[in-house]
C-alpha cells in the first residue's frame, strides 16, 4: 500500500479533494491557522494557501507536502482506530500534552521537528496500534 507520497502525483482534481480533506481534518483538531500552516509545511503568513486549500484548490506538487498530508491522514486513521468510541478524544489528542513527547503536544513536536516530528508522532501511534 504505502503512503500517498509513494504513488504518482495525482491529477489536479484529486489534489483538490486531498486539500479539502486535510483542511477538514485540521479543523476537527481545532488547530490555529499558524499550527495548520506548520503541519502542512507552509509559512504561517501564507493564509492564502490555507484558504485556497479550503476551497479545493489543489495542494502543492512538492513531495514534502504530499508526505506531510499522507502522514497527517495516517495519524488521523490511527487515532480513529485507537479511539473508535470517542471521536472527541481522537480529535483532541494532537493538542494534548503527552509524556512520550517530553510533555509536549504532538502538534508542538511537529512544529519543532517538521517532517521528523510527523514521523515520530505517526510511529508512536503505529506502535500503539501494534503495527
């Protein structure tokens, strides 16, 4: 299967749907605009990109952005599997302090470490899932 980044760059229409999907996810996590931008690897001042993605404009073609989006969607999938009866906990988890991350929130880990932070958070959840 692999991550989304392992596949060919999808068509513009698919990239637009992907953009909308990840923005909806970031909204469910109740992240600030600054945090949303950080998780997607764009500058906090680039609010236009977030607005464009919200409207379904195709997400950028950079490998970094595809990897980030793929990891974010996998994190979400893991959280939904870990907390199937508690959607609110699944959505709140990314902004909750965690001893496994030196009492930082997963969002803070990603903001501090970038893609490495995403991999760390995803790896933690993969292990929690027994993967």
